[in-house]
C-alpha cells in the first residue's frame, strides 16, 4: 500500500477508495490500457462484501459493503478491494463475456498479490439481512424454489427462467401459490 492508502481507522471508506484507485493505476501501467472511469459507492447491504459492474467500455461501478468494511477494515482493503478491482480490469482487458471468477480474473488477482478466492470469509452472523419469501415452481424434471424477487419478475415483467437441468421454462406450482 502507498502512503495514500495507509489506513486511518476512523476513515476506512477513504482508504478503500484510495486502494481502489491505486490498483486501477497499477493495472493500467501493467497492461497499457486505459481503465473505464470507476464510480465507487459504499451502499451495498446484506452479506456481499463487494460488487463490480461494467457499463459499456467507459464506465464501471464498484459497490462496497460499509458494514463489512467497518468490521474488518484491514482484510477488506487487502482482499475485497482487489477482488472487485480485478473484475473491472478483467472485463476491460477481455470483455464482459468472460467467466467472472475465471482464469483472466484469477491472473489479475495473482498480479495484485492476492489469492484468487471467490468468496469472503467474514463473519456475517450479526448483519441484518432480509428474509425472502420462497415460491415453488415446476418443470419437466422437478420442483424448484424461486425467491420473491424472481417470482415478481415473472409476474410483472414476464421474465422466463429455465431449469438448469432440463432447460424447460419454470411454471408456478399452483397448489403452493394459493
């Protein structure tokens, strides 16, 4: 970490943002690429530590979970920040059709000096999370539970979800929906 990213315990969000910018510059120099402009937000909730999205070739969004950053600042800045930056770099270099935690992303994580692990190991037992209602849906090969989010997308927008096994559309199990 540079002096810019040395962590002031009272300002972990500033340290995470500075580390994000440092890693993006490091990747630009390494790959000879111009990275997209990255908007950094500290508004992610639940048990996810971070999220990266690329919007076109010129804009990316990285969202961090401020509750997890506050509880585990050193680990978060050392592991989660490079994890999310590596997604942006991998998509900028290889396009958005690569696997999110595939070989391209793993190589960037190693370049950053961080083990390429898919999931964090933070204690999330005390975090508030919403409990989603589940709905039963059927296909040719069985019954599946769908979250209320997906159920509402099906009902309101006509989204179709396919079974991962038989590739048939999931249909509501009318007996369970009342």
